[in-house]
């Protein structure tokens, strides 16, 4: 992984972005209390499954892999009965 020299920190709100052209959905979410408090998940027709990229508190990549759990629709968008 390459980090831009003197790179700044990007502030991105928790959100879901659906890219109709590629068919991919990007989810940015916080996971407070973990070693990697920021997660970016990519859902869609990817050849090896959905992906998850984790970032540490400094905004540096802390890991990546197949997203085995979760949904691209967060609990706050689901109807509660």
C-alpha cells in the first residue's frame, strides 16, 4: 500500500453510494471501539465476492478482504416493526 507523502485526511460521512453505471454499491461506515474504526465495503458483481477495506484511526489502510457479513442496506434504512 502506498501513502501519499504529506497526504491530508479526508473526512467522509457514513453513507451508501450506488453507482448505477458499474452496478457497484459503496458503503462507508464507522466501527468505533475497534482497531480499524472506518470501513469501506464494496457490494456488487465482483469476481471474488463483496469486498471490505478497513482503515485505522490515522486513515491508513489496516486490512482488506472478502466481506462475509453485513448488508449494503444498513439497519437504519430498514423498516422496523
